[in-house]
C-alpha cells in the first residue's frame, strides 16, 4: 500500500496537493462510490477523518439536490405525458403522491441509507414537486 501511495504522489503530485478538492468534486458527481473510496483512503492515512467526512456530507447533499432538480425541472412533464388521458394511471399517480405527501421524509431518509434506489427516489420526489424546504431538511439529515 505504501508503494502505491508513493507512486501516485511522485507521478501525480497535484492529486496529493488538491486531494480534498478532488474528494469534494467526486462526492458531488458520484456520492456513494466516493464514500467507499474515501473510507479506504482515510484508513490508509491519505485523508484526515473529520475534514473528509464534512466534505463528503456537503458533496452528498449537493448531489441529492442535482437529482431532485433533475426530476423537478424535467421529470414532471415526462410523468404527465405518460398518464395523460389514462384514468387508472392518473389514480395510481395520485395515490403515490398522497403516500409521498405523508411519508416523503421517511422515504428520503431510507433512500439516503440504501444507496441502491437513491437516485430514482430523488428524481421521483423532484418529479412530484415535493416541498423544497422539507426536502432540504430531510436531505441534510439523511446526508449526516
């Protein structure tokens, strides 16, 4: 492990110099995998624990906003297109919206912990135009 660390530092010194900035960018673009890699790199001594955790939490929060707004700005029209003129699908969508109105906070928190459905749920929450203030609260709590 020490050999790999030395090889990276000697070949790409800018990586070592800007490692926290790169960690932030990576966590914004790809939250879950960055968390895993940062954990290994922290254990190997390349990051300090507290700054790495803080950077990842901020990056993960921003990442969730990106997916929420992807659904908010683009997903609602697509969803409306698929249920237009179809009463059964409109009823099903209304039931889902009602469920999300009651339990969205729980769904967001669970999604932030499961990682496998996070993006899909965040896009869907944005598509349903869930209240931004509530989303902000659950997003930050889930990221922490």
